[in-house]
């Protein structure tokens, strides 16, 4: 019974870390990364469609993204979608492809971005701590129902704490890697 609680906790912590990675992909670090456009949706024939489904996104060099639409008629819609998503880069449309030139990030902006990254990391840690609280409450319920002895409860509680500590360490590692990427000139 308590194995289900532990496995559920591990799974949810992994999801929290994956969500953090996705959020961090949207943080512009001065380097052209197709993941910057992951959250861009385009009004394509009346339907909000993810940009990835409408175009090929490439990065020919460290500062440029090139978006090649599968349907050339959708280039204007894609351009509007990028502007509406407010990614902080103005698209340049040449009729066949859209180019996004990622501007060089100033030192001051880099420091702001690292604060933003740390805040996202802290949100992920809070989420993991909330998962710990839920798991321990489930274990307490099992103990109260007689499915778990007091010794087993304490052992499981220690295991929950160990898993949470590992999850928080993982978040710290992810945040440190993104900080390093941002501060790289």
C-alpha cells in the first residue's frame, strides 16, 4: 500500500522537474534555441495550433532562428502568433521563411534572468515540498487505518524525506545549469 504512495511521489517529483525544464526553456539566454518558441500558438484557420505543428524551426547559428512553414500561406499567421506570444524578438518575414535574430543579452539583463530562473526553481521546490506533505498525510492515514505500523510509518516517512531531498537536489542542479548558460558570454 505505502509502495504506491512512494511511487506516486517519485513520479510527481519527476513531473515537477520536467515542468521546470520546460519553463526554463522559455527563458531567453542570448542563444538561439528552438525551445524559445515552444509556447507559441498560431491562429491557423480559426484553431489555436502550436507553432511546432505548422513549421520547421531551425537554428543555423548561435543567434538566429529560422522558421519554415509547411504551408507557405500561413506565414503571416505565424508571424502574428510570434508577436502575440511576446517572446521579446521581432520576426522578420521574407515571404518564404521567418527569421528571429536573438539579441545579445546585457550583463544587467543576465542578472535579471538568473533571478527569474532562481524564482522558477524555488517554485519547483515548493511544489516538491507540498508533494512531501501529501505523501506523509497519506502515510498517516494508512497508519490510522491500521495498514501501517508505527515503525513502518517512520521508515516510510524517512524514505519520503530522502526522495524529496533528491528531488530538490535535482532542481538545484537544473537551476545551476541554466544559470551557467545565462552567464556564459
